[in-house]
C-alpha cells in the first residue's frame, strides 16, 4: 500500500514540475535518488511516464484516460451541443461543472466570440465555496453530502472578495437555494463574474451550468437577467435530453 501511495506522489510531482530527473524527484519527496529512479522506471514500464534523455514526464496515457472518462459521461454527451448554442447566443464562456471530493471539476467548456481567456481546461478543479457554480452545489446537493463537505471545508482567501466566514457563506448558500441560481464576481478571479444554475433531473443534481464573463458586464442587472433566462432555457433542454434521450 505504501508503495502505491509513493508512486502516486511521484506522478503528482511530475504533474507539478512538468518534467524532472531522478535527483529532482528524490529531493521533492525526500527519497534517495536510487529509490526515485526505481519508481520512475516502473511508471515508464507501465506506460504512465516517458523518459526523454534522462528527464521524465507524464505520458499521454493520462489524457487518454481523462478524455475517455469525459466522453463516457452522459451529462457531457447531452450538454455539449446545448452549450455550444449558448456560447454562440451569448458570446461568453459557458462551463459545465461536476462535484467530486468537495471540489468543483470543470467537465466541459464552450467559448463565445467575446469569452474571457481564463486558461481553464477540462479537469481543472476549483474550491467549491469561491465561485457561483460551487455555491449551487452547496445549495442543491443532498443535505448529508453538503454536511459532509462543510465539516471538512477550509475557507481560504482566493481574492479580496472571497467569502471566508462560514456564517456569511451559509447565508449566501441559503439565498442561492431560495433563488434557484447563483451569481457573484471577483471571488475566485479578480475581474471575473459568473452566474450558475443547477442541472436537475428527476430530483437529482447532475451538474451545474454556468456562464463566466467580465465583472462589469455581469453587474449590469438587465444583462444578468438575460443570461439567467438563457441559462435556464438551456438547462431545461439538457434535462429533457438526459432523461428521455432525445
């Protein structure tokens, strides 16, 4: 078991530093160079690491697995076309999030002509408390799941506007539950706002659909109302396709 955990630590190290030799990996993990080399060679033999003249990097095997996981997802399959249409209609960045391990995971995104360039990518994880989509999860996941998340939630500052007080966050989540949607700005990224709605099928929260745009645009109430209407229409279409396979 310890060896398995250590192998994953080596993988994470290569993910963080992009590429490294045995000495660098050893220094990161407090291992001897020879031990680090054994792990790297084993990962190379199984196809998860590539050796390029003594420097190791993660292989595209991770891309293969991640892409297959995404494309096997029913919520992605029924959402991608609707998201493309929404991005074209709004010219903004449209994002689809899942929840896993008390974090939000970006499952898919579609960019409109005026979309923000945020450097986001499928698989990217964000704190569940610091952006609109995460607050929708906190509002609409089951009571037992949200309790489990809150018990282990560490509210860390992402920007000056991030909510780090548990009482304030709960008040915000209660409002989201009552309103049926969430919006905020500058809490995850300065200058970025987002508005998000739940994708609910047969009383089960499947995902959260959101639109991200510059703070200034989202602060316009009329524009925010327009985005919300388009989001809700899109979510209705997604829910029908998910449930009935149309």
